[in-house]
C-alpha cells in the first residue's frame, strides 16, 4: 500500500508541476515580458505544522512573465528551512505562479500558488512528501532599492494516506535584480 501511495504522490506532483508550467507558457507567449524584472527576497520564517513551530529562513526568486492592467503574472521559485530543536528540521523547495499588483509603486501585494517537495528529518530518519501552498504577501517600499516583505503561506503536506496543513510566516526584504 505504501508503494502505491508514493507512486500516487509522485504522479500528482508531476501533474501539478506540468499544470503550473502550462499556465506560465501561454502567458509568456501572449506578449513581451514585464519590465519590472526579477525579484529576490529573503527573510526569517516561522513554520507551524503538526502543532509545532520551527524557526528558519526563506528565500525566493520571482520573475514577471506577463504584464497586465494593474499587475503582472510570473513564476516563482521558493526555498525554506526551519528547525524545531532536538535535531528536527524541515526543508521546503517549490515553484509556482505569482500575481503581483503594480497599481501602487510603494505597496505591492501578491498572491501565489506553490507546489513542491517538503522534507522532514531528524537524527535517524527523514521523509519527503509533496506539498501545495497557496499564499500571499506584500512588498512595502523602503527606498529605491529595498522593500520590506511580509508573507503568509498555507502549506498542505500530503504524507502517505493523510495530509497535514500548516502556516508559514516570513518577514524580510526584497529587491529587484538588475535595477
């Protein structure tokens, strides 16, 4: 039964990744890339899952693909690490789509949907499972180069025959690359 669940999880992950890429490809073909350029963000993260909260860091790289009336649609890659003490930690590595509002240059909200790999480990064991994470946040301009970022994601980890829902907060900075 466990092998079937793992195969189903891998299959679901691949289908989700294909759908994510399929959504981004037509957007890229519809017009010129957004002029705002890629954004890099990093900060401290707090992940509460399975009634335990870990502290760590999160980094992401977003790239706008298609400009719209008051925003843009792009792709995002995300990596996070959290420690829960007692040699227990988790890694999250995912990618997905992001919509960023650009109507106000000083405050730019965004919503995103990620899919990826969640890996929990301790001294003697580790387990990797698929996750999806709807979320969003806001970049608040500090100066011409730097923004304050606040973000919340709701990771849903699909472990064997059950799922576990968590909450991840990130507070940090973001900057446009090449500006």
